[in-house]
């Protein structure tokens, strides 16, 4: 698997046309970008979840475009085969469409091949403007974490028929505006299935059931490096526990005087020991 994943290749990945599900995961730094790329994922998202899982904030509203560019650059330096998507932080695409284009360009110059932004029909002018600047856009509807205060918390969206209808129209509008794929987050499985059948571009689910054209997950949730996780997260490793155990073992060796050993030290020559007044 050496061929670079491209936007048109992802755009074509509808399961209804026989395609394999799209695999998308977050990464925020070079070592983990290498890890996920070597695992063969299709898309790496440098998400604004960096605010929570790496920088210790309680929500995603605390990062700006320069923070995201910093992390996009770190992931890009791993030269992944996967498509690299940079997340647009809150308030970097909500004002004038020209601001949205300029901010999207910051992520592209840092190494992103596409950008993602949250919201439905209200975001269509920004999506059109960014696409007009030849920057591919991934949409994101449903539970949009940047709207945490407007939603009154992290709640599953589209549970009622009217809200479900709004969400279907949002997804359709984003697809028509030019999004090459759309993340569906925190929506009932049947609604995700319906949207997936209705729109021409792939849907990528997170807490949206199995019918989407792909799935995305936050890497630190999957690896056991985050605290509490939503019910849709399946943990495939407990790296936090393993890392703490490793550091404890090292600390114990330091305290016992067994680290570093002679083999782990740069040995001085006999002449130097003599010059330093040490016994040889
Ligand atoms: O920022 C992020 O990690 C995301 C995913 C949860 C889709 O938007």
C-alpha cells in the first residue's frame, strides 16, 4: 500500500457502489501519524479534539488556526500515504467566506490536503468559497462539538422527526455545495443510514451506527489514552496503563541505583579517569 490516497478516491467510496468502508482516524503528532499510517488507514484527521486529548482543555473551543497548523505540520512531516485533513477551529470560518478561505489556506500551507468544518446549511457560503479556492472540504453534521453551548451539551442529534429532516437537508446542502465527504457524528443509526442512502458523497460516522460509508474515531480514545469515553468507543489497547507502568519501573530502577548500568553509560578512558582523580 504505497499509493497516496487522494480526495477523488475518497469521494468515490460509496459502499452502495461496492466500495470498502473508509477508515479515518485522528493524529496530532509525527510518531502517531507514522503509527496510524503504517496501520493502513485511508484518512488522517488532525482534529480540533487536539484541544481535549493533547492540550488538556475541556472542549474544542480553545484552539485557533495556528494551533491546528502546528499539529498539521507535525503530521505532514511523517509523509503519510493517507489523505491528510486539517480541522478548522471554531470561529475560523463563521464570519466572512474570505476569512474561511484564508484560514483553510493556513492549514494547506502547513501540509493538509483538505479541510473539515462543522455545521449545515449556514456553512454553505464558506464551503463554496473554500472549494472555489481549490481546497477540498469535508463536512460535519449532527453532534458538532463546536456547538456545545448552543446544543446545551454533547447530545445525540436528530432524534425527533423534525430535527432528523433538518439534518437530512443539511447533509444534502453540504454535498451540493461541494463537500467530498461528510462526517455524521452522534445521530441515530437509522438516520445515518437514510442520509447515507440519500447523498452522493460518502458519509463517515462517529457514534452514527454501522451503515455509514466509513468510520472515524479519536485515536487517544481507541488506545486508552483518554479519560472517560462515549459509548460508541471500543478500546483496542490500554496504552495509558502500559505507559504508567513503564515509567514506574524506570523510576524504581533509578531509586534502586540500577539505572543506568555501565552498558548504558559513556565510559571514560583510563587517562581521563586518572586526570579526574578517580580510581581506574
Ligand atoms: O476533531 C475531531 O477529532 C473530529 C472527529 C471526532 C470527527 O472532528
